[in-house]
């Protein structure tokens, strides 16, 4: 899994197919979030199959998506911790976890890796920050690769890598790419917030 040092996950749980080639060109491993509608998820997968990228991953949010026709270029799947999705393929699964208990369960279930998603990330999160939760998990789970998502910048990415993380997951930051389908109003707001923070 050495090519998965930086995972680029399309932001805001939107199936932003336009972003996938740019993520690949930038050196990230592109993952397409399939959103929350089955029909648009399948349409996005059909578009994905036509892209000139050799491999990618997908994020499947819930069990309603089990009937999807997954293209051969999809080499990894991200699922939320505790997901009841039963997939018929042998594609390696990475579980997104929000607690040490979920990390333990993912390891027991045969996950090929876990993604620590702290409270700085969007969507369903736990009460701990990514970096604090990561430090707890890395002490206990060392048999599978671990990525970190949420609150990741230059310094925290380097610190996580130094402490044993396989890599990082970038998501909301990617909304600032010109190719993103996120509206310009949201992009401007995000840019201003980032500028004031630094």
C-alpha cells in the first residue's frame, strides 16, 4: 500500500468525478465519495470507468449501495465503521473509525486498514481530535495500516507519519481545487477562513 501515502477523498460526500484525474496527477490516490443517492452514485461510477486513470478507490456511505456495479479500476473501498454492507467483491476494505473501540473491531473484522477520523473532520465523528485518537490507536493496533483524516496540515501530517501513520486523507481542502464542483461562494468562504487561520 505504498502508493496510498496521500488519499484524496472527494469533499463533502459528493461524487465529484471531475476532481479524480487532478488528484491522480497531483500524486494523491483518488477516492470518489459516492454521496447519498443510489442513482447518482451508479452514474458517477459509470463516469469513473471512462476516466484515464489506472486505479482509484471509492467511499460507500451505507448499506443501500450494495447493488452498485463497481468498475475494475476500483482497487480499494472505504466504509464507515460498523457498516453492514456485504460486498461480493474481494476489494480490500479500509474502515473509517471514530474511536479506539471501532478501531479494535475493524482490526478483528479483517480490515486491510483503518482511517482515524477525528472531530475536526466533517460528517459522523467522535469526541476526540484526530491526532489524540491516532496516538491512542497506534499504540495498540500495529498489524494493519493506519491513515489520519481531519485537522491535517503540513505539521500534523509530518508528525503522524513520524509516529507510524501510513498516510493522510485530504477531503474538504480539495474543494479549493478549480476542478471541484463545489460552488465558488463556498470556495471563497473556505479560502478566507484558511487565510485568517494562518
